[in-house]
C-alpha cells in the first residue's frame, strides 16, 4: 500500500494533468479517509486545526485546487509536525519566548507555548542513525510534562550551601511551574539541544540574591529545564533559583527579552 505522501503526490499530478489515473475518485477517497483518521486524532489535542481541515473538500464535492492539495500535505508526517506546520501557516509562533545562542549571537527561535507545552523546531540538524541522512532543519520538539527536581535543594531556605535562597513562605513548586509556562529564555547551540534557561519577574519578591546576612531581596527567578526521555515520550526536569537584576542583565538573553521580563512582572495572588 502506497504511503500517504506518495498518494498525495500522485493526486497532485493527476489534478495538474501531468499523469492519468484509472480511478482518481477512488484515489482521493483513500487519501481523504486516511487524512480524516489523522485529523480526528490530532484535533482532540489541538482543536485549532478545524479551520484547516474544513477547507479540504469532501470527495466528489468539487474539483480540487492546488491550495487544497497543499493543505493535504500539511497532514503528512508526525502529529507534532502537522501542528507546527499549522502554527507556521497561521503566524502563531512567538519570536520572543526563546532565543538561540550561537557563537555569541542570539537569534529568535519561533516558538509556541500553551497548556504546559513548549513547541519549537530544534535548530540542530538531525543525523539519521540507520542511514547517513541529515535533516537540515532539525526536528520539531515538544517540551512538556515539567517535573520539579526536589533533589536539587541548593536554593531552599534549609540548605547551608552559599547561594541565593527562596523565602521560607514561598511555594517553590508554584514559582517554578509558572516560570515554565510564562518565562522567556534561551537555548544554546550544540550537538543536541536538551536544556533551556527561562527567566521571569514577579510582582513581589520571592527570595534573596545570596545567603549572606541582610542579602538584597529579588523578584526574579531563573529556571533550568532539562528534556529527557522516559518510558513513554519525554519529560522536563526543572529547578530554579532567585537571581539579581544584574545576573539577568549579564545573561545571554536578548535586550528585548530582558526589558520585557522586567516591565511585565507576573502577578502572584496571595
């Protein structure tokens, strides 16, 4: 049985009168049936795809156009590739959430974030394991399922390690999950990208910049996010720490990101 990609390619040639097919209606019906199953699965997770799907005509409804065939091509590939193609098409990717740091320069990394998921195309080319093939664009990745690394206690009030500390009455888990969902940050170019740093300001202080007596208070947090494989898919291990404004300004963040963080503190509700 031909793959969905090959079937759509054949249909495109039939519509463009480049090739003939004995039963073009049957070919389209097969394609539509496969696309529909895929759409039903993805739309449960990402209902925004409705607008694209309903632009693809039901078989026999009318003559297909080039635009409609291009919409079909969007549904070829992994589910997350379909979602990312939609986000690109509809200009829903944010250029401020993440920056790629490479050779001392930062460039925007088109990103989408919603409901505890951070989605972007990993800019590091992927080398195939079984064949000597390279995906020059890199793979679209979902950074999700954040889990607080409670073994990392360096910045908790009870720790004796000299370092910045959260206030004793601050809910660390809450702070760090908010930073995952609201922070702006960076990823660094390397053999593969498995870590990002996110930064966020709050409307009230959440800790001290160090463990010295009379240490200055701060409303800023830096969150380290490490993406790791698990039995089913991937998860993100996260841990954060209070930082000073000077540390924020010395980071690899873009100036635009820094000003956005400082001028738009997240409102904590007591």
